[in-house]
C-alpha cells in the first residue's frame, strides 16, 4: 500500500478498534491490514497502537498521527476532485447507512443513475432501522428520519416529508372511515413502536392527541407496510413509506383535513471526522430525489 492507503487503514483501525473490522470496511483481508500497520510503524519508527486483550488503542503518538491522517486523507480527496474538475466522477469506497424500507423504496431504484455518474465508485449500503454507531461501523453518511437523538451530530436536513394516516380501501369499507381524530380510538391501529401509541393532530390552531389501541406493534417500517397492506388497520406513516400504494390507490389517506407533525430526512456524518466529498455528493444526490 502507498502512504495514503496506509493512513486510511490506520484511521479505520483506530476508529473501529479492530484489525478485522477495519479490513471488512476497506474490503481486504485482516492479514493485509496487520501487515500495513506493521509497515507503517516500521517506516515511522514509532509505536502507534497498543495491543491488549481488550482490543486496540492508539498510543499518544498514534493519536497525534490519527488526527493528522484524517485531515490529510480529506485534503487528498478534495485535491484530487479539484484537479480532475467538477465534472469528474468519484472513486473509492463509500459506506452508506439507511433504514431498510426507505432505502428500498426511495434510494435503491435511483442508485443506478448515481453509479453511472461515478463508474469508479464502490458503494456499501448498510440497511438497518436502528441507529448504529457511524464511527465504529465506518459509515461515511447515514440517512435518518425524525428527530436526531444526538444533538452533537454533524447533520444536514435534506427534505421534510408529510405524515398521513393510511389504510386500505378494504379495511375502510369494512370498518368505516374516521371523520375526526377521536374516532380513530374505535379502530385497530398498527403501532410503530418508535412513534408510540399517542397520535397528535392539528387543525385551525387546534391540537388534538389520540391514544390509539393496537393489537399489533412493529419495530420496523417494513412491518407497518405489510400490516397495512394486509388490511390489519390504520397506521401513521410518512408518505415516503407508501408512495407506490398511494399512487396506485391500493392504500388511501384518511383525515386529510387534519395535519400531523411532519418528518425530516437528515444526512448524518460521523462526529469528529470531516465529511468526505463522496459523502457530500451522495447527500446531494438524495436531496435531488426526495427534496
């Protein structure tokens, strides 16, 4: 490996605390990473890592090198893009994290265009509805919806989406269409555990909260989609999650004169690390799709 590749490998090892994790993120075998770090320490004539039963941690010299290496990698990335010109494609590996359903419906169908614009770029897409640690997983940019749990996160709002109460025509024909929010309490609600079982509505300056009763609860949006499409009840969801069915009429909105709190889509970048040109370009791409 050249010097920049050695620095990249070292940064990944420090951030993950593991040779194997760093190797997985870079896409090489663990022996290659171990050899690279050994060669780097030999070249610098200084010990960069402390190896123990608890894992790997940088020495004082290693931490100083880590901070400088992060900046050097970023500057090299930016310099290469500037030299190639604004129309040049990106290269290397980009690791993206997103919620499964949102990515399946809103991102992956458009991914061929992004890949064709950057033929030398490789993209790892990590699909997970949970909030995962971006640094330890080597994520360059995560797409997250709603309020951000970490107020210190480096984030950029990409879009604001509408939330609706949805159900299938079959369910509504059988159980009736609620005309006011209070009538939802008489229906079966499909509960997304991340939102809870209290739904808030607004209209003409009036705010109404409704505690819903639901026999089925899901921890992932994919379950909400399947349950609604199976005629199990009403659900609150972003329109992004049901846009194909809303377009086709397989699912319909109810209580449209009442507003629900909107939902923000964010691009979140790892704290303590400069966002890469690749990560920013992907965030721009997503913003064009959903904005």
